[in-house]
C-alpha cells in the first residue's frame, strides 16, 4: 500500500490480493500515477480506468472516494493478452 498526495488530496494506492507483481513494478505504477496528476480529480466513486505501461501491461484501477480516496489495482493484463476487435479477434504483437 502506498500513500500519495495530488493537488491537496491524499490518496491510498492498494493492490488486489489477486495481483502478483514485484515491488519495483508497484513503485513504477505509483510514479505513473503522479504523472496523471489532476486527472484523478475527474473520477467519481465507483469509476474505473486503465493505464498502459510498456513493461507491465494494462493496469486496471478502481476508484473509491467514500470513505477515503483509494485507488485499487484490480488487475494487470500483460501485453500478450491484449486483443483488437476487427472482423475477427486477433492478438497484438
């Protein structure tokens, strides 16, 4: 769990028990959130968003505002599991 502040708001970043990543990857996610900055204020309670990180994959965040400002990493999807829908499903390379 990490604590951080953006624009005067104190946030908590936590990781779902089903997400298994190394501490350096957790730190990289934390640093990426700091670059989002003010955009976090646009998310309402119950919203979700995805961040794409080259080395980690697609990171799914759930937003809670009640009773505290909490971001939960609920899943990480590695790039080899990304798909684009066109006329058929096709893996990304």
